[in-house]
């Protein structure tokens, strides 16, 4: 997963993009990058690391200009050998383009071959972002050969891009000297919205509404699936639907744990969605367990808190924060000739004994992926003195990998893959294990915004609406459906300066 | 405020001290330092910054050995001109000593003069820690002139130290080739406890019990006020009461917000103390405001949550987390010729509109110090649509500065200094303002551990049990009682390597 | 001025390029860059600074591959406001190209405009290297639209490039997955040669022969003016004359002080050229000053030593190294409220008193540019006790700026601009001032390689064989002929990683 | 070997000490350190590396004050396991002392034991400098117990120090709030001199006169063997002979290659000494080889140049610089799975073919230590076409290790150890090998300053005037006489800030 932002302003935008990336930092902690534009000149700095570490004063000074884009990228799950790159990417022809995206292309390998053979465009990395920018570049180039660039050309190019790409992509791009382009794949899998500030001409596009509000921008609306918007340097906004049959299928995992609770995506407050998931989960709990059997409801921090709170409320049982999260995370150093202390969930969480001692506790987590953390937490609860440990997951069983841009293990690593709930319960060691109901979850979120007809919920239902990876690539990565992630990172690297 | 840790092990301790400092990081983010010992050789690395930034692989490799101490230090409030130093400190005679402490000496200036005139001991910094280590060094030296060091000598020296020092101090120190010494001032103002691990000979001393438990150590007990413990390199533990009239007067602010909720200090679970404060605060709320007037109770993150939860429970009103904290904090860069975006509480907190809109909200904070943040938050709540905004403080009015090691503004900066609650309410802009009752708070904490007769609560009651600063120094720092903090930091500096 | 190198090998080339750049470091100390290729993938690291500082282990590890190019760049004379960039530059279409050059294009501004208007190629910097790579890219692209790249296409493209560019340029470039291209402008102003190693397929191209010999390569020959060579990944070398009327006009300043004495350029050993300049200078000295009036000949280190030695030999006077150069150069730090010690030539040179005391000394310098250093040195010689101070310059008067890639002040800063030798002598304060004779210098160098018909000697004679800057740009930079240097540097920057 | 400097000024001294250390950089490139004092406060920064790399702006800003000392240290030959430390060292009692030295104590181990047992002074490193400062501290402390410090106390302490230390030591030290102390061992093995600047009260002490002259100080005189000088903060200079039977025995190697040619040590201009060595070497050459057999005299850069020049002059043969030194030195990177290019003398030197081709060349080096470099150079000369290669060494055969502070291999690594000249010649591969005559060398240097009665020349004659290492320590390091160097370095470390 990644977070992206773009802005057109009449003021310097470096601090603004930096602040926005901090607000999106939860979407990616592996790498960060900013490109700014001043007139027709572009300035870039990108490197691996958190926003606060990547951007120093000297980097910020080297990012002048009043329009720009930025990105934060999630850690790469993939193999360490693979080459890694940070975003945004740059190509100098036509016009000078930079682009960052959130998502994952499933036909990147084929597109790369096509680009080289037909267009002699060299793709130097394994990143699907580099493929994406070159497809866009090529489509703009074909339409503008020797002619000035019009807004119609841009939208026509995006239309062609939609026809060539498969997968998920929410995109921000700059066209040097022209403006900011943003678009979203025809299924709207990854979120993208925009807002305005000031009296005129200040437009910001971002993955989540919290980036707008936290920087003083007023949320205007989500960008529709398939839609493109172009904002010129004067701040004039143009928009057009560029997909033939767009369909709103937002990724349901955003509501489960990816997005911040104070964001609203596709018309749905994430916080509200989580409260609702607490309610439907409560119904599932009641169907299995009399509330009187539960002494206390304890969330597993952080994102399960709203659901757990509402669940407790519905059950009429006390809600208590029995786990304290260790906020300051360090490293394990490899010392020659020195044993490495085993890292465990205990270095992230600490149980407050009195909330567990002698009680039947209902632990609530947002989801269960590998199951290893859940097992450790259940064990911790027992060691803290719990009599019975019940575990409820605010999400349904995660049974399938994600190929649309979420960093998730392969199928065989998922505890729920090919296992019954009872089998999972035994592995995790809980006395009772309760999962959310997928249909109920979809229903209550849809109630908040009835325009959402369907969700991208492939992790739960195995239905890959935007296509699957070709068999070869799948095999490479295990179980045939693992993603060619768009989150490949730049190894030990730092890139800065004017683009060259 | 600071966090300190010391350990005697039979294994390398660098990673262990690092992990323990991370668990104490909330007690000080300004600087960090570790000293390890191998045989009679000592190794140090200290620098300004957070633990994760101060210690890199190369630094950890240069910290071999199986015993050591560490410290994290709070940001300095003082003037930027003053020289700054990180802990621990080292003196090479007698025996080679390193020392770190948490607290503040109020007679440091007089001691420094005494040390130079009588003992020709040069104090090179403004840090009271350097004074403390030299007093200790001198007292050990006088007792061991040319003779081997005995445990009795050490405790005799600590006894003499208690007679010379005034103020608060919880201390860990290494004596090269001999072992780990820890002691606490006769009033026990700052916390200190120890635990053990393994079958024999693994002892850890730390500011808070969470550092023990989070690193796999078993909490044994608090070190008593005035008590000293000495653990030799084989792990044999010796202890002795070294103060004439020790008296347990722990700092009550630890329970309000300094310590982690999952720690227990002087026999009192911090979490439990906060729940109790929620209860007594509930009584105060009820006496002012019918619960029916309150639609929702909303904590101001982080440390007020347990109190707010319990308060809501007692009032029978819903508890909702209406504020989301921005976890990733960045900087404001000063760019030449570029306006600086005003930083405000909004960059730290975000309100979830639906929890405020049209409601009467009771906000709960752990304490109110300057009042500026509270005013902004009240304003945010109103802008989020709250009909009425009530504010409750889980601590009583903060009316006096702290001179025993808590970083706190001078009296004139405290919103409650010389002001009535009504005056404060007007400044803050709340519809109702409710403060904790000091006696009730003391009573409920004392109920958890009846051995605590009195608290150091000078911020609230102005009673300075361990003496006040001399008038001259007070004046320098404003209003006659400001501290010569023990938190002076090392300017732009990094120190590493063997001690030299 | 810059130094460039390119290599095709069957082994990793990162260390090899690094070593070669060190041997060319005298040609540019401002920035350094390396690009390597492995298969069709390219890896780059470039930054400001000396080679030893720019490349750390982590950077070298990120430069795998068995072919590559590198560059070192001279400090920029230009205005500090202008944007700066390091070399090499990259464009991804067609095929993926990287390029570095030594020289200066005088029609860069016009070309840039042309590239954007006709080809929509965005030039993001002020560097003429970026213009050059885009012209080359465009010329290759036009010839290969959708077709595989042939060697003929490459040479045809270079032929077209020669027609479009004006100025001086010695170029190394990589075509990803194809090989190494090198070419030299039709006047051969900047040097370029190549050599081979091993039994087959190891080819290195470099600015100076010393880079070949110092890395174990055998010098083969200079690349001819206008000639291009292309070496494919198997090491097969192709060459072709690509200019209509090539003419060998090497820059005469290379022999005066730019090149290393142990290099041979265009068939002329630099060391030998300098000895010869010493001989012709001796004739000029004799015509003015009886050798008996000279007690000792003292070179001003470093590059004047061979000339001075031969001059002394011819005069039959003792040669002594009366000045010691301070090898370790530091900085002057600006400290708040602290006076800055005046930096002078004395911090670079130290006189050995006994070689000056009571003597008539003939100082020999390689050339006199601004005259300020010469004046200081004459003064130092007098303070060291010299009775008479004569100064001889191994180069003729420098009267005009250089626009072909040498970092030189504008005309008005040159002490010899519009001044007679007597006027210059008075400014410098020497008792006698003797200059080299331009025709004699040309003659003796030409004698070493009679194929050289003419030299680029515009600094001395004002004759700009490859054209002058357009009036507008000239004006911008003072006196109508100042260069749009190809040495623009990357500000405070570091770029690394795979190209993106 | 090391370089040391100390200064008392009425102005900030950070830049001054930095500039002086640059002028002494040839005496040690491994580590550098500066301590400054302001009033009674001391500030330190030291780290491994060259001066230009160790001191950044932020470090210089943290070095305020108007008196100070500095040091540069030579690379450690010793084993990598041993702990390493940078200078200066600090102890806080009595008064606050910092100290740096050049030399080597041969009884450091015994002193360390004594210091711990009798005085409980902890020595935390293997550095003899830490021993030295503690001996000095102890001797000052005993004399001043509780009393103010007088100049007489200081000199009395130095007198006692002379009685306890064995070996070579030139020392600069600060006494916080009091002044600058400098002294030299009773044999005056390592050099030390002082100078003054301004009208009053500016005194600088340094290893070599060039540091004084290069920073604008006027050389006053050498400090005599056994003498101590003390300069108080007002610049008043006190001096006293503190040794019972001082004797001037300067290290003869300083004249051979350690010192800069533009320095004068113990009344002898190094440059002049080298010229003289050229003359005596000429006599040795003539006795073996008719000058007519020699076509050209070629120095091996750098320090042999004056001797070679004078030798050529005496022989009446041409002097030519046939080798060019590569000024820019880089590293060899260890790359996983990549062969390391063999480093050789060729990466440091390059031969100019025409000076060798077909000629009988006489190469002149300053000395021959291991012989490996000489062999390579002889080989290079042959490959460059020399007909005959004669080699002359301006120093006599190096047969014994140095234990007084010069970094030199153990006996078995010395090519001349237990070998005849003919055997050495065969190893090196020269056609003729000619060595300097030790007596002649001593004689001509003594002629320049007749006060020098004898030289420390143990490398040549095996006579260790200041004692030898105890057998145990010798054995550890091979062949019974290897040094416990005072040049132990701080590994990967950086220390800065106020002393603590």
C-alpha cells in the first residue's frame, strides 16, 4: 500500500507536501519522495525511510516551486534480491512527466515488453510505476507529436491508458510546465479524493481525506472510478470520465485497517464503518456466546478500538484497554558472536494484569492474517491471568492473497487458507473464535453510502475483479496469484536534486 | 524527567539496555546514553536524540560487556545558551565510575564550589549529574585510600552522599570491575525498582517496572527511599538503608501522566491509579453538571484515556474516542523567503466530526499546564459542531513549578498560577471547567498502597519537601523556584568509544 | 574542465571506474558520477565532492555490472543561483542512454528550445550535457523507430549530432544493453583516447592516457577529431569518422597545466611538451636577462616544475625547490562573532628561507591568470630575503576567456587583458617579468607531433575556432564571450540507485 | 608518530588549532582531536580520520575558547583487536587536565598497575597517553592537596613525572582555568618548539616550526630536552629544566623523512639536512660507481627530492622527475563475489617512459624499510625501458624496530635485518644498491647544529638510549622490542562536546 498526494498552489509547496505525507505515513513507511515544479523545472528528492528521516532541511531547500506530488511507500514483502525503487518516477519526453501511484498492475511484465519492442522505451527497474509512467508518456506523445498539449489530449491519453493497464492504480502525475493530473482505475479499487483551499486555484489530491483536512484544505469529493482530473498551473480544474464502464468497487480492507479512522473514503467515514463492524460483530458474538460469559472486552491496539468499543456497548459489557502498545520501536542488532534475543509480540504490547486476572476476556482484533500474532496475544492474555480467552475478528477470515497493492503474505501463509474456523481456533489457542460475516460487513458499509454497489474483497472471497496475474509470474511468487507489487523500493539509496 | 536503567548479567547487555531504554523512552526524548563494562573496561556511547537514532550498529558493536547502565533524558526547558550534556558521566578516580540519574539537585551550585575548593575536582558542565558523580567519587575515595573497595565502603559513601545532597535523585552507577550501584533519595521522589531473570545473577534496576517486564525480567520490588543496592559482577545483591529518616513521598505527577500505565510505582499500578482518578473526577463532575447534560465523554489522547473511560462508566455516559492523534510528527522547516505555516494542536490531533456534531461533549485531559493547548482543543470541538464543551482535568490545578526533575514552565506561564478556576475557564473558553480534587486524588492512590503516607505534590500545593533552590539561582530562572534541571543536554554532540 | 572514462569489460567495473576517476581527479574536483550497466539495466551514483568522498562502500555495492562510464567535474565558476547538476545524465527513450562529456556547447540555449518545440523533449537543467544527450537520443530515435539498433544507426546519429552541436565536446555514453559509444568534436578540442586490456574485449576510453596506464590498460590511440567509436558488450570495437571536415585543434592549455605530465594527448607527451616550453622560455629569459644575474631558478609548484627544471638546465643555473606546498588543505569556518583569518597563498605555500636569502631568484610559474597569486608569491620571495625577484611564465599572456570548457575568469578579471607586459609587471611587483612566446610554444609542441596543424589557443590569441556564444548569453556572463559551461553542478545533492 | 600543538591566545583558537593541525597532518593521518578552554570550561572533539574530515562546522562551533591543544595521530600498526583511542585525554581531578603527546612510553604497563594499586586511578584504555595524564595528575594532586596551584607545583610535578616515565614523550597539556603546560623527555627524542605572536601573550607550542610559521607565529626556540614551559591564561611564560641529566638526542629519522622540509628541529633545517645527506650519499655513490655510468638521477617522490637534487648536482648528472605521484588516493572496496584488484606501487606512482628508456638510471629514495616498494619501483623502472637501475638510499640500512613512537614494522619484516647489502640488493633486484653512511649522516647534521651531541638512531644502530620494552611485552609484539605505541586509535568513533 502507498499514500499519494499532489498539489497545485500559488505558494511554495514543499512543507505542504511534507505535512500531507506525514498524515499519510500510515499507508507506507518504507520510502518517501517529493517532486516539486517551478515553472517548467522539476525538483526531486526520494529515499528509503520514514518522511521525518528522508527530508532534511537541505533536501527541503532543494524543493522549490508551487506545484508538486509526493508519495509514501509500504515495506516490500518480496525477496531481498529484487531491485527496488522509490517513487515518484520521471521521464523527460514528452514534456517532462513525473508520476506516483498507489496500487498494482497485474500486466506489468507484458506492458514492459511491449514498451521496449514497439516504442524503444527502456524500463530500468522492476517497478510497475515505471511501466505506468511510460505507458502514459507514450500515449501523450502519440497524440501531441510536435503540437502543443491540450487538456483533451491528456484525457484521451488517460482513456488509452485505461485500456492498456490491468490491476489497481490511483495516480498523481505532473506534466512539467502544465499542471497536475490525477486518475483512478475503472474499478476505483484504491482511494483518491481532492479538496480546495483559499479563494481560488489551490487544489490538493490525496489518497485520504485526512491529508486534506490536516493541511487546511476543504474536502470536495472523491475522484470517481475511471475519472481523471487535470489542474493547470493557474488552478483551473478539468475533469472527465475516461473509462468505458466504470464501477465503484473500493477495497474493503481500507475500512478494516488500512485507512485512518478520521478519513472518509468513497463517501464512507472509516470511523463510522468500524463502529458498524463492531455492531455486526456483536451479533455474531451473541449468536455464539452469552454476553454474561464475557467479563470484559479488550481491543488489540490500534485499529480495532472503535469496533471493540461499539461491540462492548452493544453487548453491554465493560470496555477496557488491557493492552498497552510500546510506542517506541527499535531494532535488533546482529552482533558477531552474540545471540539474538527473540523478538515477539511482547516487545510491541504489554498486558495490564489486573484487567485479565481471573476474568473471561473477549479480545477484539481488526483481522487475523498469519495468525501468529493472535496466538501470542492469546497466550499473553492467559499468562496475565485470564480464565477464558475469546477472540473476535472485526474482519472475515482472510483466505486469499491480495494482488491489488496491499502487502500481504502468500496464500499458504494465511492461517485461514484452506482451514475451517475450528481448525484456526485450535492453532490460535483461543477458547472461542468469532469472525465477522462478510455479507453483513458489506451491507453495513454500503448502508452508509448506497452508491457503493460492490467491494473489492478478494482477500475474503477470492474474487479478483480486475484480473489475475499471468500464471508464470504467479508461480514465481508462490501460489499463482501473488502480486508484482508497486511498492518496490530503492535499496540503500537516496535520490535528489533536479531531475536529470 | 529521565529514565534510567542498570543491569548485571552474564551475557552481553548492549541490546538489553537498548530495549530497556526504548521502554523508558516516554521519560525522555532529548538524549540517550549507554555505558557497558567488560571486566574493568568501560565503553560509552551517548548523543542527543531518540534511542532509535542515537544507537546505530557501529555504536552497538562498540558497546561490549556484560554489565552496564543507560539513560534517556527529557528535552531541556532552559535557555539555549547554556551548555548541555548527555548522561551517563564518567570519572576515572577512584576505580572508574559512571553514573546516570533521574531527578534534580537543588544545592548543585554550592556542591560544585565545595568540590573544587576542597577536592580540586573540576566540574566541566552545568549538569547536576556531574556534581553528583563527583560527590560520590569523593566519598568513595576518602574511604578507600589505597585499600581495596568493600561493600561497606560503598554503602558508607552513599550515606555520606545523602547527607550532602538536597533534592530528588534516583541513581544508577557502575564501579568499573566491581558492579552496579543504585540508590534513591531519602524521600523517594523519583521511582526506582529492580527485578531478576534467569536462575541466578541477572539483576536489572530501572525507573519503571515496565522496563523489567518488557525485557523478560521479573519485578522484585521498589528500592526504598534512602536505600542503596549494590550488585557485584557475579550478580550477588547487597542492600542497605542509607538514610537517617527515610520517608516515602513519591512524585504524584508520575501517576498523572509521566509513567506508563502498565508500570507499577511504589506499589501502585499507574493504570489503576488513573482509573481511580477517573472515579473521583466523576464525583466532581456530578457535583457541577447533571450527567444527563453530557452526551458523550471524549478523552484527549493519550494518557487521559483510562481516567476518562472510568469517568464515563461512572457517569453512565458513552465514551468515544473523538480525537485521532497524528502519530507521525514532522518538522517545520524554515525556508528563506517562505512563510512558515502556523503549527497548532491541529497538526497533532484531528476531530472526528460525527462524535461532536450537535452534542454536549465532556472532554477529559490528564492535566492543564499552560492552558494554550486546552483552549485550542475546546475551539476544535466547537468547530467540529459541539453544542456545549465541558472540560475536566484529571489532575488538580497546576499552580507551582517543579524543581525536582520534571520539565515544567515557570510559575507565570502556568494558567492556574494565581488564577481562580472561573478565570481559567474563561481563558480556555470551555462552557464548564472541572478540576480533580487534590485530597481525593491522594486518598485514592494511597488506598492502593497504604504505605505511602505523603506525596511530592508541589506543583499542586507548593510544598517543597526536599528544599527549595537558593534565591539567586531561583531568580536567574524566574520566580525564585525554577530548577537547575538535571536534564542539561549535550549540544549537537555525539560521544562514543571507550571512556578516555 | 572535466575528466571522463568509459569501459566495456567482462568483469565488474565499479572499482575500475573508481580507480580511473581518481587518476582523472585533477580534471575536476567538484562532483563525480558513475553509471554501470548489467545486461540492460543501468545503475547510477553521482554527487558533489571528490571521488573518495562521493563513493562509499554502500554506493559501490549498488553499482554492479560489467560496463560503465564515469565523470569528474570541475568547480563551477558561474553564479551561485543557477541550478547545478552532476553527470552522467540519463534518458530512457530510446533504449536507455547515459552520457557524460568534457567540453562546452555554445549553442545549448538554441538547441534546448529546438528540442522542446520540435521533439517535446524536456530539459530540466541548465547543463549542456542534458542538451547533448537529448540531441543524441533524438537522432538515434529518428533512425530506429520500432527497429533494432545497428552500429550504422549509431554512427549516422553521431554524424547528425556533429551537424547540430557547436563548441567542444568529448563524449562517453552507454546504450543500455548495447554498448559504449565515444566521440569527439570535429576540432578535437578536448582530448579522448582509448586502450585495451586482456586478450580480447576489454576496452577503456578516457580523457587522458594516464587513466588507461594506471589501471593496467594498454594505450591504443587517440580518438580522432570527429571520430566515433562504438564498443559492443562483447568488446567488439567499431569506429568511423563522422565529421565532414575534421581538423585536429587540441586545446593548448592541456599542455600548459590541465593534463597530468605523465599523459600523452594527441601524440604529445605532456611532460615532454613542458620540457620544451622550458627551453623556449629559456630563450626568452636570455634575451632579457643575463643568466649570471640569476642565482637560482625556483618553480612555483606543481605543474611548472618540468619547464623550470629544463629552463634552469638551459641557463646553466641551479634549480631548487624553494617553495613547499601544503598538501593538506582545510577550510575556513565562519563562526558567529569571530573574526575570519585572512586566507592567502601562504596557507598553500611555504618558502624555505635559505634558498631566497640574499639571492636573485627566477620564479617560474606555468601561467599567470588573475595575477593575484603571482603578486603574493613575489612578495613572499622578497620577505624570505630575495634580493631580486624575476618571474617567468611558461605560458604566454592569458588575455581572453575560455568558452570551450575550461573554468576561467571573465576577460576583465584577467591581469593581461588589455594590459602591456610592463603594466602587468608593475601590478605583480616583480623586478622582471618574462612571458612565453605563443608561436614558439606552438612550434615546439607541433614538432613532437607534426600532425597537429593548429591549436585551440583562444585564451592567448582570441581566436574561437568552434564559434562564439550568442551575444545575449555572452552579455549575461560578462564581456560577450563567457561560456555556458558544461560544468554546472548538483547543489547539495546526491543521486543514486538504479535510474528511474 | 604524532603531531601536537598547544596555544594560549586572547582570541578564539579553534580555527588556529585546526590550521596548525593541517600543517602537522603529515605526522599522523589516523585520528585528530582538539580541546579548547574558555575560562575553566573545556570543550573536546576528537575522532578517527584526517583533520578535514574530523572537524565540521558543527564541531568547530562547539569548540569555543581562547586556549587549547590539538593532536594528529599516525595509523596504528598494531593488531585490530586491541582497543583504540584518540587523543587528547581528560581527567577531572585535580583541576581538570587534558593532555596529548607524541612518543611512546616503554614502561606503560608497569605504570598502569602502579596507578591502580596505589592511587585507585582507573586506566580505561591501552593508550600510554592515558597512563601519562594520570601520572601527571597524580603528581600534581599530591603537591596541591586542598591548596591553590602554583607554577612551582607544576614544575615539581613534571620533575617527578620524568623520574617515573621511560621512553619518548613530547607533551602538551591544559590545566583548566590555569594554562598550557608543555614538556619534552630528558633525551629530547621527539621534537617540540614554541613561538609567539602579536604584542604579548600569544604563545604556540608545536611539534614542528612549520606549524608556527604557517599560522603567523614567530618561532622562538626549541623546548630543551627535559625542559617544561608553562604559559598562564594571560600569556606569561615560565620555563624550567626539570630533568636531572638532560641530553639532546633527537630522533634522526625526523630529518630523513618524518618532518617537513620547511621545518627546523633542534636548530637544524630539515631541508638543509637533506641537502647534506645528498652530498654524503654522492660520496658513497662515487666510491662505487663512476658518475659517467649514470645517465640520469631520478628521485622517488616525495621526501627524497632535496637529497636527490643535491646528489645529482654533486655528481654533475642530470636530475629528472621521472616518477609522477598519484595525488588522489582512493580505496579498494571489498565487493561480495568480486575479485579484488591487486594494489601495488603502480597505483601510487607512474613512470614517465622517456626518462627511463635506454638509460642507466640512479633512483634515490629516502630510506628502505620493508624493501617491497623498492623492488616494485626497480621493476617499474626496468619496464619503462631503463638499461641499468641503480638504487641509492639517503638513509643507512634500517635494521631494528623503533620503540620511541615511529610506526615501523617488526625486525623480521625489515629487509635489512640480518642481511648484507648484497643480499638486500638481490632481493630488491637493483643492479647496484648504495646506502647512506650513518656516521657521515650524523656528522653533517651535527655540523649544522653542533649542540647536538648524539642522535636517537636505534633503527640503524640498535642502541636504545631511553630503555627497552620489558621482555613480556616485547614477546607479545614480536622480537622483544616492538613498541607499545602511543598511537592507539579510537575505533569508528567520534567524541565531542564538553568533557564529561
